[in-house]
C-alpha cells in the first residue's frame, strides 16, 4: 500500500520534468543564465553540430590537398615553381568571381563577421553566409593561400550554433551563449585544444567571463573535439621533443624574445591596416591582388603557402638554417597581412603560430652565437608561437592554454607565461597595438570596446525573465460594466489599445479610483486622472540591454513585450519598466 503513493509521486515528478523541457518552457527557462540544465543541453548540441560541420570541412580540404600533394596536405614545397604560382593565382580568381557575384550582405565571412553580427544583430547569422564561408574557405585553403583553417571554422561553428537557436526561436541572450559555444567547439575541434577553445571564446568572442556562461561553452568544446577526434585522432598538432628551460640563464633571452615578437605582432597589425586602407574598392580586384602576392612570394619561398605546420615541425627540430628562418618569417608576415587586409576568407591564428615559430627559431640561433647556455631550439620556437599568438590577438590566457594543449608539454608553462606577458604588454602599451580581431572590427566600423559592464550584464538575460505578466489589454473607451470587468482579474497594469496599436500604459489602481470618484457611465482611459506612461514595443526574445537602449533612445517610460503569432500578429505577453532593468543590474 505504501508503494502506491511513492509511485504516484514519482509519476508526478517525471511529468513535471517532462513539462519543464517542453519547447515553450525550455525557451522561457533560457531567458536568464540560471537555467543550467537547459544551457548544458544547448552546449552539447552546439558542440555536436559544430563538430560535424568542422569534420566535413576538414575532410573536404585535406582529401583534396592529399590528391594535389601526395606527400602530405601541407607539403606545398613539393610543387614545381610554376605550379606554386599558378595554384594560388587560380584559387584567387575563382574566389574573386564568387565574391563578385554575391550581394554585399552575403560577402561577410570570418571572425570579424561573427563579431559584427554578435554586437549589432544579437548574434543572428545567416545560412547564406555560412555556405559562402564553407566554400570560399575551402577554396582558399586548397589553393594554398597563406592562412589557417580556424577563421573559417569559427564562422562555421558560430553560424551553426546561431541557426540552432534561431530554429528553436530561443531568446537573444541564449543565442549569444550559443555563439560562444560554437566558437569554442570550432577552436577545440580544429586544433585538438578544448581548453584553449573555451578561453578563446570567452576572451575574444564573448568578451567576458561568467561562471554560468562557462558550463555550456565547456561542454560544447569537449563535444566538438570528441566528434572530430573520431576521424582525425587525438594526436597533438606538433611533435615536440622533450624540452624545458635548462637554466635560469634563459630568462634574459626569454624577456628579449618577448620584445622581438611584440615588434612582429605590431608590424603585422599595422601592415594589415595599411593594406586595407589603400586597397582598391572592387572586392574581386582585392582578392586577385591578394592571390598574386601570395603566389609571387610562394614562388620564391614555398614554405609560406598553406597553413605551414610542417615547417613549424622542422623548426622545432632545429633543422632550418638561420637565413631561411628569417626569410620565411618575413614573407609569411607580409603575405598574411596583405591577405587579411584585402579580405581573403581565411584564418589568422595559424599564421601567427608559424611566424612566431620562425622568429623563435631565428632568435635561438642568434642567441646561441652569444651564449652557450641557452636551451634547445624547440624551446624558443614554442615560446615564439605562444607569444606571437598572444600579442596579435591580445589574448594571453588563450595563447598559453593553446601552447599547453598543442605541445602537451607542461614544462613550458612558466617560461611561456613570462614571454607571452612581455609580448602582450610591449605590443599593447609600447606600440599601441589593439587585438587583431578588434582592429578588423574597427575597419568595419565596429568598436568592440564600446560595450561597458552594464551592457554586458544586461545582455545575459532576456526581457521575459523580468517582465510583469500582471496586466490586461483594454480599449481606450469603456462603459462602467466593462471597466469593472477589466479590474476583476486584479491586474497591476492596463495596456490601452487604440485602433490597431497600443497607446499608453496606466496603473489599474488609477481606473479603480476613477470608478469610485467619477459618476459617469463611460470612461476614456486616455483622459481619466492617471499617471500614463509612454510605451514602445519589444519582442520577448530581446535582451535587457536591447530594452535599455529602446527606453533610453525613445524616451519612453515602459515597454510592452510581444510574441509574434503564426498569423504575424503581435500578442502582448508582459510589461517591462526601467526599474525592472535597474533592479536586475544591481541584483
């Protein structure tokens, strides 16, 4: 007999759990970051879909490159000199034709496009731009344009995750989280570096750290990485000999290497800006010009073509002569800056690692001629990679985590921290260099530093989480019986309807006072003694930051929150006041 009540209780709890995950309840729960189980599910789904897309992208690129380059997908050096010139040139011409045929709004690709959509369009990314990035990114990598696969990967991951949120009609604050999940999964699955993916997403894309925001991003990075590992395995990207800092005599050289790398990072960013500012207007001309520069430099220095990780592995072994290291470093930097400045749809993290590796290898050879107490060449190569990535991206923690996971060498942590910090400080304060992604955004007219702590905090919650549902819609003119009926449900607010729209908001107490004080049969809610509030419309998916902007710019005193029905008609579902936003911000 005792089992029956227990069984009933269990059934009720299961029914409640099922109800909580129905789509309407699921959306409502995501209106604030407190919905940990729901955000965890989103993180896993984002990682799964991102991993599958990145897997498809990598398989396509590497299979075609293996057919073109039988010795390996990075071995552009095996091509004849004429082939090294013709391949990037032909690829650039195909890309130029594609971009010339596209509308302006469909040409946006890469991390800068993701940041632009995140900061200006609440993270809504389109299917068309996703397809453009997939196709053009693959063509750029296959044709040997100097760059990395992580730029296209971040766009693909962010787009897939954003489209997931749009398909489920989730509130805008959760789409922002999904963008972070997609970026983390993309970096994790591209490099086998899930921790670096998480830190990169928070440090570069989302631009904030929150405990609640970490959980779905971590799950996405892990899931995406595991998906790609099923095909490409979990081997580290670089083959590192067992190296570490041999003595404290390395410390002055590490300090100097950080300064040298900072000069290169600042130079890369400055040259990119110059190329962008002086570039011709037609997109096709810019792409062809970028391809010709890459082809010309690759004709002389084939190591700059493609991603270049095979060259990094050679530098780690100390098998590249000094002059060749310096030549690769300089030409790779120039080619990368021109490609980025002219809009080639390719990534920049890979090139920063290659440039840093070549600079580190060259620095070791110069230092070893002065002192015989410097550590192995691979030690300085690794430090150069991390310092260049950290200084160019202004993301020191992401660079450190990437270095640890790429090399799987914990011995490198202490000296890497020193070198990366020195490079970051010197680039930012010595040369005034901003993050290369921030600089790209500024070239598009977007100031990523314009978002203050208030804006970031209010972006974490949607209006649904703080709106009042204690309201009723009423016509402007009511007879006494209708007015009494309006008050029967004991609302706090009355949303006054006038024609096809809504005119103002007043307290139900004002109507109740008018019924008691005025001896008349009809009441005009626009004229009775009341504290009426000017109102504006906002959708339930909007964030509190969007609501704050509407109130500030429109000079209104309240917002009515609507859901758009299947017939495209607005259905008011709540009321939001400025004090509701203020209370959330100070809570």
